[in-house]
C-alpha cells in the first residue's frame, strides 16, 4: 500500500502533472512549477488567478461542495 506522500511524489515526478493545494475558499494557494509547461502561466501568475479562471465550472462546483462538507463536520 502506498502512502499519500508516496503517491504525491509519484505524481509530482510526471512532467505534465500539475498539482495544487486549495484553501477552503477555493483559492489555489500552492501549485507545482509544471503549470508553466502545461498552461503557460508562471506559478505566481497562476496563483493570482481566481479559482473560476483555473478550474472548469464543474470542478469548481465539486471543490466548493467538498470544502462546504468539510466545514460542517
């Protein structure tokens, strides 16, 4: 069984994988440097974008629902 950190490291090693962390507000607070290769934005540019600019509407909705559920528990 692989740990979460092992899986993160495996995914991060992929050159086209973009990994990010989100705050409960949906704001992206951390993003991998591969964003520049995949989307053409630097890390700072990507972080400056709001979640609606970085995620599809369905992904944004799912993410915000998840955080809403987490805040209730």
